[in-house]
C-alpha cells in the first residue's frame, strides 16, 4: 500500500464544481478510472474555515458496503462533510450522527410511532393535499411546477403529521430550504437552530394540552427499556424529519417530472398503466434523481482500498448520486427506465442501520401525487429549462415551467 493520496483534478468540496454542467460525466470518470480519491477542503464561500479533506467513494458496491459497515465507517463522528463538535453533531443531525447502540435505541423509539400503519392512516390527508396542490393552478393553463404545485406538498403533509399550524408552515419551508441548500454552512446551522426552537414551542403546546392522539404526543410517551426521548431529542428529531421529509420528496417529484419530460416514452407507459407501474416507477425516479447526493462517514480503523490506505479518523464521503448511475449495476444508467428490475437504488441510503426512516412515507407521497397529477392534468408538460439549486447536498430544482389544458378543479 502507498501513502500517496490520488486526487481527481478537482475538489468535490469546491462550490464551483457544483455549477458544472458535466457533473455526471465527472463522476462517471471517477467510477471508471479513480474510484477512491482524496479531495482537499480549501477555504470557500461555503466553508470559510476550510477543512482537513476527505476520501470519496463513488461506486455502487463501495457505497453500499460502507453504508452497511458501521463498525468500520461510522456515522458517530458526523454525517456532514464539515467537522463539528460533539454537541453540534447532536443538534444538527440527531440520530443521523449516532452510532450503535445509541442510534439503535433512538431509532427503536421512533419506529414505534412512525410505522407503516401511521402512514396508511394518513392516506386521506396525503391524497387531499395532492389534489389541493394541483387544484390551485388547474384553471391557469401554466405554472411553475416547483413554486406553484409541488413545492409545499410534502411540507403540508409533514405539517399535519407534526401538528404544525397551517400559518407557520411557509416559514418552516423557507428555513428548510436554507438549511439544506447550504448544508454544512453557518447559515444552514442558523436555520436549523430556528427550526429546533420552534419545535420546543410546539412540544410545550402538545404537552400542555395533554394531547396523546397525535404524532408528537405519541412520541413524547414512547419508550424503550423504560427510557423516553427528552424534549431536546424530540425537537432535534422534529427538525430532522421536517428537513428530510420536505426537501427530498419535493425534489424527487420536481426533478423526477423533469426526467419524465426527457424520456416521454417512459412517461407514456406510466400514464397508460399507472396502478401496475407506479411502485417501480417511483424507485426509478428516486434512483435517477438521487435527491440526497451524499452523507459522510469516518473510518474507525485503517482500511485498505484500491491500493490506498484510508487512515483511522479520516473522513469518507459516500456519493449516492454516483452510485445510482453506476454502469456496472444499472444498464444505461443515465436513462430513465421505469420498469427497471432489479433496482437496488441507494436514494434512501445504501442499506444498513441508517436506512431512511421516512422511506415508507416518501414512497406513498410520490405515488399519490403522480396519480392525481395525471388524473387532473393529463397533458401537463415542461415548457422551459429547470433552474437547479446550487448545492452539493440536494439535487433539487427551484423552478420548472409547465403548461397544460386549463380545466375546472377536481372536487373530492
């Protein structure tokens, strides 16, 4: 093994890289020629203090193995690229930044409340919100798919789940966008702290009203081995569920709909046989979009890979967007194939103990929304180029113009 650190000729910590239009090609070259590279963290607008650098894993096999091997690649030192203090890691990631057995304990508590049955019980709420999101533009004939239709769809559902008053949701959506678009920066942390402060107010209200028939009330009462989550733990989980639940689903639907416009034959097949094709289609949209581009791990011991030594304590970033385009796993990986089978996409993480807690809810939201979209606006089409969010963390579009035949709203 050699101590030399192979570089890519560019740094994935550089904000300018994420303005490039050939990002997919750059990752394809890494997968082919340099599957393990070292990336310096120079001082930048995103990271004014710079950093100590990190390794990148870009192949599907490596991302999946590292995701499952928490003994070697731990989340306990942080899942953000930037290094945080232990208290900051707890505040800005909660369970994301925990290692077993602490992570298992908290996840077990949440799993008792955020269950498939909980999601199924929200079916009418999810459906009603999908219809409401589309109905508000149905008579116009044109709209922005993000700003006017899908942008707040998952936020309203999460708001219902978390008992957030309707009047407060728009501000929380703004904070979520700020927290994720500039992930790891001081501005993002400020937004995250504001969300946590808001959660404490909501928790106090739920406790004062003695409500045990909503999600937060049940979460306050849930325990494992005689232990409950503290108010601060629940507030942090509130922020995690809010940020993850709002942005990722909206991104999957908005960027995914843009993808459907690039592959009209796939859209036609989905619309023509929606009930049969929708579940597989959502998995493929998640793969193609990769709403979350990365999470970080930290090596707990020296690891030998590709003729290099990842040293104990060094940062290792798992690039899900690259793993989901791995040509050795996905035939014609850059293409949208809604019938792809098998489809081992890593959009919810590469498996293991940190697999996305909200996956069941996200899948349900996507299927319900697309069903209603094609029912209410069957001829909706993209009429301009999307505006992508400048981010190394979310693969989101902030604007996507669409047009359709104006019609009367659907009443349910």
